[in-house]
C-alpha cells in the first residue's frame, strides 16, 4: 500500500532558528552582512548590544561605540558598524543570569548573615557576588552537608 498523500494539508514546518543568533554569528564570525529588508523584523539593536556585552573583551566597544550610536543609526548602518568594530572570531556568549530576589533566597541569606554577623542586606550583597558556592561552603562548615 503506498503512503498517504497530504492533500489539502499545510506542508510540515521547517525547523526554524532564532534569527537574532544568526545576526550575532554574522557580526562575530561570518561578516557577510545578512541583514535584508525581508529579515529586518527580527533585528533588535538593543538585544545585539546586550549579547555582545556578555563577552567581556567586547564590553568597552559596546559601551563606548555601539550604545551611543544605537539611537542615531538605522538597522543597516548599525549592523555594518558592528561588523566593522567586532573582530572576526568564533565566540560563545554566555548569558549572565540575574540574582534571585531576596524573597527566593531567605534560607541562604540566613546562613550568610549568621556566619558573617551582618545584616540581611549585606548578606544579599555577599550572595549576589558569590552565589550558591558561598552558601554550600558555609553549610559544609556547619556540618549540614558533607
């Protein structure tokens, strides 16, 4: 028996990738200038600057040049400026995660404030700098975890 034909049904959708990452690859690695009128709807100067600033060596370039020209240039000019300023290199930009609000880490703040004998506000500052590793070390010192 032959396979059934899909008459009248829409074709299966192709797997799509986020076009923002294609633009970032074009800026950092390929340098072909893939921005066109057809795909301009997916271009966000703010998000381009945000992701480029996650790579520490690019931070001064993003801060001094790109953020200041973001509002003045249109998308095509901005994309060309990014291609010209950013060195050609394959990079992996890890997105920096925020610190949870104080209400989500009450237990961790309690351990930190008890150990360092500081207020919860100062303990939150310690937590935002060191994260869960500090809490694990304190729990290890107290003998809570091995």
